[in-house]
């Protein structure tokens, strides 16, 4: 396991090569299992493959240290599948965070104006010294680098609340690298794993910008 890199590959297999109990925190945004397509027709690998996505949580649990956290975004459409897998591998639900949007990303029976994530615990981690509010303000990236890109400013408070400087933060669905960037900007180590080569390259370029101090709007 090498720190501070984006690994291009399948997450469950890649994580199977990591030592058990070697990761301090996982923050991740897996495919929501909804066959998502954005306005430009972009889709997500394995968004129609529950086994490929959910099996990664077996390995996430194994590589996390005892008494640690996993924060996972999710799609409400597939919450039954996600929650069943989390319970199966051993996670306890200890919190839930909602980010409110000032726009609607889609409309169905209701207008979709929020994102959400569960705070999952392996064992009994110490509570954060400064707990986050469970309602947060959303920042919109424009999804320039990825069809479901999360802003670094959305992820960074999670990094600060649920880890310490020098800890290692894992994102096994790394996308364009926002979790890794948030970790790097807050003096944490990072490991990102991403299946699609195109997004691996984007994540690496964004991290190189961070290393050079060329942040632009990257920290927004």
C-alpha cells in the first residue's frame, strides 16, 4: 500500500491487497445504482451492477482500523441495498448528513434538492471534538470533471471532523479526486481508487495542481 496516490483499478480487488486495519477514515461517493446519465449523456461504470459496487464495502470494513469511520454518500432509490450491505459487513449507523441545494437536480414525485450521506462506524470510535451539524450547505461544482463531482469544500469538513492530521483517508470510488484533494489540503495522507482511466488522469492532474499550489477554484 503506497500513500498519496490515485490507483487506477477495480476497488474490491485493489483493496484486497491492502493490510487489514491500515486505514484511518473512508469517505466515498459510490455509484447510486440508478443507471444515472447526466445532461450530456455521461454515465458511471457499474451503476447498473450492485454486486460490483456493494462488494467493495466488505474490503472497506476490513482495511479500516478498529474504532474508525466510513462516510458514504448514497442514492435513496437503493438505500435498502446499501443499508443491508453495511449491516452485513459490520458497520453501525451513527449519523446522517444532509446537504441542502438551492436548485433542483431532477424532478420526479418530488424535486430533488439535497444530497446525503450516512456516517458509519467500525467499532466505537471516539466522537469528534467538534461535531458537524447534520445539515450542511451544498456547493455546486458544475460537474465539470465528473458527472457526479463533489466539491472539495463539501468533503473537507468531513476530513477535518472525522480524522486527524497525518491520518490516511481512503476513497475507493475516487472519481475526479475531490476526497484526495480535501485530504491533501488538510495534512492527511490519501489513497484514491478509480476504475475509469479517464477520471484517474483527471484526479492526478488536479492533485498535481495542489502540489504546485495552483488551486484556482479547486478548493471551493
